C-alpha cells in the first residue's frame, strides 16, 4: 500500500525508510528472493543512441503537440515479457530543462516531457504502446493565474521481473514529482497493459 505523506509536517516522505544495499549500483533496482526465478528470459540494456527509437519518440511527441521535439533516450530495454518468442523493447525518454537529479521541476517548460513506450510485434506489424507519459503544456504556466498548476511527472522503468511466478515478467514503473514518488507494477500482454494492486509511494 501507499506510504503516509508528510501531512503538513516538514518535507514530503519523511516517514519513508530506506535500507542501503552497498553492492548495488546507484539507481533503481528490483530485489527478489533467490528462490524466485525473477527473470526466466534475458533482459538486455541496449545503447541509447538509436535512430529508430529516437524517431518513434519524436513521432509520439509530435502527435502530442510538441513542436520540434528534442529527443533524449535515457534507457532502452529488450526482453521477451510474455514468453511468446518475440522481443519487446521498453523505451524511456525524457527532457526537463530544470531537472534536479531524480526529480523533475514542479512544472515543466514547453518542450519538456517524460515518456515510457513499449514496442512489440503483433500480426507481423510493429506496434507502440504508451506505458506512461507526461508532456508539458505548450505555454508556460503563470502562477498568478487561476489555472491549476500543470505538475510535471517523471517516469522511469525501475525493473522487469516475474514477481508472481506465472512465467510472464511484470514491469515495475517509477514515477516522481517534486513532492513525492511511487512505484507501480503492471502486467503487459499484446492485449494491453493492466495495473496490478502492487504499488507503493509517498508524497505531499
């Protein structure tokens, strides 16, 4: 379940506890018991300089109204999620001009975005599924206006693992905004994406 938020005291997520694991590289990771066959098929990180996937991200951003998008691929992951013998590609891309590490700015500037896309083959045709997305408005938000603040959200792939032992690997997605962060576990099949009850997070 979700962790408690700050509830008006101090900073966000003050009741969140962390357990350092020194042997892991810095970044997001999914830890599973050794008895669980968490990755029944290989999960491979690909080089992020890839013209094909840059074009896919550019087309998606243009479709969402971004003029002349600046495409930055931050992670490409290849694996056979459902065990049908064909590979899926998870595409992570983002751009925040005022980003501060693991968190985006409170509001994005025009042209800022965060995308998680999944590329798979169905009936011999390549198909793109949007796993998560944030695209900043075309015009900067005016804090003096009565318009609601368009809060920026950054999405990342935290990990790929078979968490329930059914042979299909789930996607662990991480989302962050300037006052909080969370994780969700989703199951993907060619029929679509299904969010599971597994989630955790905190925020104001």
